[in-house]
C-alpha cells in the first residue's frame, strides 16, 4: 500500500478469515517474523502483518517519528476496518498511539514488552552497538551468531530480517534510520496517549524487560481497561522465548474481546 505521504509499505497477508488482526513488529524487525504466531491466530480472524517504514520490504524513507509510523498503521486499518492490534516492542508503542488517535479502529490491543517513557536514555549506545555489527554477514548462521547471545530466539528472529546481496547478507533496516527512531524515544514520552485509549489492552512484560522497572504496571493502572502479565524466564522477544505462555495469555485475552 502507498501512504498519504507517498511511502510504499508492505502488508503481509498471513491468512485466516473473519475480523482483521494487524501485527506490528519491533525495531529492526519485519513482518515475516510473525509467521510462527500466525497459525494459531488465524482461528481468531484474518491476520496481516505490516512492514514498518524503513523495515522489511517497505520503503526506507522518513520521517522517523512515532506519530508518523503510527499514522501508517492508521492508514492500513482505514482500508481493512477495525482490528485487534498486536505489537511487539516498537510495534506495541505504535499500537498504543494508534489506539489513542483512532479508537474507532482498534477493537483490542496487545503490547509486548514496551514502555512509553525512555527519556534520559541515550541513543549513542545503540548507535555504537548497531555500528559494530559485521555487515555484510557471510551467512544466515552468522546473523544468528551475531544476534543470538545471550538468547538464541533473537538470532533466529533477526535471520528473517536480512537480504542476500552479491557480497553477503545485509540487514533490511539501515542503522542510521533505526537509531533515529530510538533517539526520539529518549526525548519524547507517550504517557498522554494512555489517557485516550479506550479499548481493552493486554500488557505482556518479559522478566528481563527493556521497560524501566515498574513502568508497564503503571501503564496498566493508567489505562481505562488493561491487564498486566509478567512472563517468567523471558527476555524482550517474549513471543519467541515462551510461545506457549504467550499464546495462552493472548488467547485468553481475545476470548473476552467484545464482538463488533
């Protein structure tokens, strides 16, 4: 699809029938990383996953702001109708802003391991870490090795987010772009968005979360209709680290979402 500012975004159709379900991936991720989740989600509706701008097969063009990237998701839903929105990390943040801006388009929201306030953190560490990655990678196995410590599921996840070129494997996201996205989080919070969210929200927090301690619980208190679940023994990529626990929590939540 082409957005109102002329950027071409890819929406991956993962199958199923019924009410729309829109999946939003995390920073440096891509729509294809949701494929392991799609088979059981199809029982709950028509599953689609968005490659965010600058990620996957969508055009790598700014602006790199939460507002603009949430608007991209709004424009997807304007075309397919109100949906259950499920977002991991960056995608969870975009889902919250989407639900706040257009409550008519979000029936329910799942936010996986994301905060709304990272102010005071610096993007310099992210730039240094990303910049040290040995691109191009000689093989998908090398991608898994670079990203797989200390948790192998992240290596498998990132191996879905590369493309083969003549000289090896390159990340689908440009380092400068993702650093700019994260840099905004260090200076802009989204607490006020919580006040405008009216749909049911499930907040899933990893034991080793990227969110500041206690923040996801505070988010649940501020939201009008929310439940907060922390999943033991998990890192940031919770749906891959504990797929059965993730599925159980999401399906129990979806069972209580009112039909429209």
